[in-house]
């Protein structure tokens, strides 16, 4: 396999200084722009946002062991009330990059010459650890299932009377709010 990684790419690391001597260690602190599509359904890292890598590269017999932490801003929406959610994501990685030509499994990572590509490892660590149910606050009360009121704003909210008949009628008829379709209005 010939070398095809670009040593100048933000998530490509040159391990030359480790000189394949087991035990040699190098710290890697780097801020990189988030690659695209770093998200799950309701939350993700905005493309281009600052992703802070604080890693240690250690030469081991099999290759280079990469350990450390990744910090990245997360933007999404609350799974209960749909309010915007902003969080600081904190992720850890531990990954072995095998030396080229080693007999390792297909799902293992390999060095490309002296270069290694952090992107797939970053992607796996972040996507797997992203909150599956992001919440605007841990005790978010969500929306009233009857009328859609925001229960965070109205903790005492109850329906003593049947819900506003306009709502139930809309529900029965399946009528949606007039969305002002273009073409309906005479010019
Ligand atoms: Zn919420
Ligand atoms: Zn209600």
C-alpha cells in the first residue's frame, strides 16, 4: 500500500519523531476544524468548529498507540422540548495504529508510512459517545402532550377542563395551519 495521506491535512499526524522505538512518547496538542457530518440525529459538532485534541502518541511493538481526549462544541435540540442545546462534548480515545504490513484484523487501523489519520478514530469516538437523547437541562419537563405548552415555563400546567376545543378539532380533522402556499393568492 503506497502512502496517500496528506501530511498537511489537519487530522493527519506524522509519527516520524517516534522512530519506532517502543516506549518513546510524543504529546500532540492541536486544534482542528471539525470535519463534516460529525453528528447523530439530534446533535452534532458543527462543521468547521474548533475541535481540541490533547493526545499522547506512544510507540509500542505493534505500532503507535494514540490515547487522550477530544473536546468539541455540540449543537442540537432537546429531545423533549426541541429547544436548542449547546454543550461541550468531551470524548476519550484509545486506539492502536498498527505498523504497515502487520498481520492484524480488517477492522484495525494502520499507519500509512509514518503517517496516521485521526479522522476515522475521531469520528468513531465522537459519534459513539454523543448523547443519544440530548436535553436542554437534565430535568426538562418537555411539552404538554395535550396542548403543546412548554412545561418548563409552566410547571403547574394542568388541564382542569378539556383542552381547548380548537386543538382537538384540528387533531380530528388532521388540519394543519395554513402555511401560505405560494400560488394560492391572486396576484
Ligand atoms: Zn428541553
Ligand atoms: Zn396543556
